[in-house]
C-alpha cells in the first residue's frame, strides 16, 4: 500500500472510506505491505518510533525491503522525469514506491496513482479512476 492510503487510516481524511474499503478487499487477496520509504513518510507524523510501532501493529502489515532491482528503475524513471522538465533534483518517494512494485511484481493500492502510472505503467494499480 502507498503512504496516502496508510495515512487515511491513521488520521482524519475525506478518503478514509475509500481506503478502508479497498484495503479490506486487498487484504482478502493477500498480505498488505509497506517498505522503508512508506514507513519514513508516515513516521514524520509521530513523536516517537515506539508510538509509530505500536500504531502499525494494529494495522497488520508486512514489511518488505526495497529490492536492489528497484534502484535501477528509480534512476530510469527519475531521468525521464527530469527530461520532461520535472523540477525536483532528487528522486521522489513515489519513484521508490512504484519501482518497488514494478521490480517485485506487486500490485499497489494508492489514491495518488499519477506518477506510478506515468513512470511504471506495468504496475497493476488499485486506485480511484
């Protein structure tokens, strides 16, 4: 799952119902997982690692490490992004999340699919239309 969906569960959000519905459906088909990038993005909103860990225990997530093959995909996507005029000077978290899904053959549950659709078109998305 992407950071946006996890944050919908942890904080008030207009997207909460959508995220809960799609998380429940995804959980019925297999494990729900996050990686280090998603963990780091969520951690910003917590005062301590202990509190974050306790919160995540209640969600029931598997933690997957980023595969090395994803690094190459991140670099290629970032180069395309820069060539297209993207202003960021370092790869965006979305590139790592999308590349992880691409390299590992994972489906990605997200409500912000724009960059993944653009730079990792082979990734199967569960996303708003």
